[in-house]
C-alpha cells in the first residue's frame, strides 16, 4: 500500500489519465477527492468504484478555468477529509486547430484550462498544505501536474496547447523552489501519446496514427494506467527526495530521432 490513508485530490478525474489515477491511488490505499467539469454521471460511477475499493471519496464539480473552483475543491477536501496530502492537477484540453486561423476563444479557453487552471488549483492546494504544516516525518505534501511530451516538442495543430504544457512543466520547477521550505514536493509527469478522449478524433487519421506509433521504441501508444503508475510513485513516500523533476513516460518517443 504505497499511499495508505493519504488524501489525494485529482482534477479532471472522471476520464482518461485522471480516472486511472484516481483508481490506482485508491488501490494503493488513498482516499480520493475528484473534480470534473459537467460530467456528473461519470463522476458518480467513479465515486462508486473508489468506494468499492474500500476508500472514501467525494466529488466537487467545477471548471478549473474559474479560480473559484480551486477554492471550492480545497474547501471540500477540508470538509470531507480534514485536508489533503497529495494534489494532482490533471485537467486539460487539446482542441487541435491550425495556427494561422486559430480563433481567439479556443486559444483563451485552452490557456485558461491548461495553465491558469493548473496554477490556481496548485496554489490553493499549497496554501492548505502550508496551513496543515509538516507531518511527523517532516513531509508537507506532494503536488503533481500532468504536463506532456508536448512541453518539449511542438505540434502543427497544437500551437495553443504546447506552450501551456511547457508552462505547467516550468510552474512545477518554480513551485518546487517556493515550497521546498514547507516540505512540499512539486513534480510534473510528461506523458507521450496516450490513447484517451483528448486525441480520439485526431488519431482516427490512420496516417497520423501510424506516423506516431512508428516513432515509439516500445511499439505501442501509452495507456492511462501507464501514467497513473508514475503519479502513484511521485505521490508516495518513495519519492521523498524528488522535487522539481519531470518524469517523461512516452515509450521512448521523445528521444527517438533516428
Ligand atoms: C499530448 C501529445 C499527444 C496528443 C495529446 C492530445 O500532449 O501531444 O500526442 O495526442 O496531447
């Protein structure tokens, strides 16, 4: 039980990487608080699955692009669990679109969800962790943000998206410095191409799918569970000396030039 009795909060938790992370953390002994945006049925089914694993769970609906959602989510954690030990900022969108005719509303929504949402959520989580103080082992908490391989490389249809993932990566580095004095660790995970709702349409193009798959030395796209496993490690006490790090989980895609 790598996460026994830890209180873990996850944004965008009802689908894909977020859902896999919630279930993996619960399977490792954690109680789970979930956030999602207007996805109540999926949230209720996830709450049921977590409780079937014998763990506590609560759901706090909210749009991460609205800073009030951060306040509400942390308040709910205090109400239900007395606080939190781990915060996972996972919520993100990637509405693929060409650069030259990128509508401002798509650019703004992507920025507000992926970067502003991560910033305000992690800030609210850190404020509560600081208020809680360190535990008997001197641990102050673990904050994990889901960045991407796209923090390191570009995408023709992702000019609005890749900068947000680079920003998430950089935010965790700076938060690691700002929060180390409180014993709070901050790290990012960089998934490669993981099959989820976010890229279902994009990867329905057989040529693009084959191009990407050919670039992966392990020969397969990632699954949400592959990323959840990395989050469990960073959330656990096994990562006690890991902060400011970025863990690339991409099947070798990034390094594979030739
Ligand atoms: C990831 C990466 C994947 C893409 C998703 C939407 O960061 O760019 O290739 O499918 O985003």
